[in-house]
C-alpha cells in the first residue's frame, strides 16, 4: 500500500516518529531532525510546520534551514512559524490557522516538546 494512501494521522503506529494526533489529519511531535523528514513523507504526511525558533535552547538544535531543505527534498510542503513556548499571540494563532487552512493534509507540526504546537492547533480551531 502506498504510504500516501494513509489518511490523517493513521500512520502514527506505522512509524518510529514520536507522533501524537491532535486532529483527524494533524499530528504534533517534539523536535524533529532533518533526517526525520524522509520518514514523515514515507508515512504519508504532505506538509510540515516548524513552530520552534532557531537556537531556542542552543546550537545543537537543528536549524530551520536544514529541516526545510530536507522536507523539500522529501517532497513535503514546509512552513516555519516560530513562536515562543510560553505565549502565542493572536497574530501567531491567526497565521497558524491560515496554514492549517492552506496546507495539504495530513500535516505534521512540531516544536520542542509538541505542547506549543498542540496549543496553537487548539487555539486555531477556536478561530473557525
């Protein structure tokens, strides 16, 4: 079966990626590496959103540029919407809601732990 035939986050159990479904076709994850982008594409994700600012906790964190290049090489749509872990502004929530409306699904969203991405998703749902 073609991995792209998976619907939503049904691939959660078919991968070693640390995924958590927050919606029928949206999953969140903790920090992902450039190497994880090929796996995300393999299990059927079509888009990735990175909510973690570069160097948030030091230089060992993969950069947005490295992850973006790997995502695009894997055939994924990729967007960078860095937000603070403690607070997401109304403007950031609105920008996230636009991404959720525009990007092809299923979508994988990540940050340091997955928590701020999950909060952004829930806040964006409230804007519909």
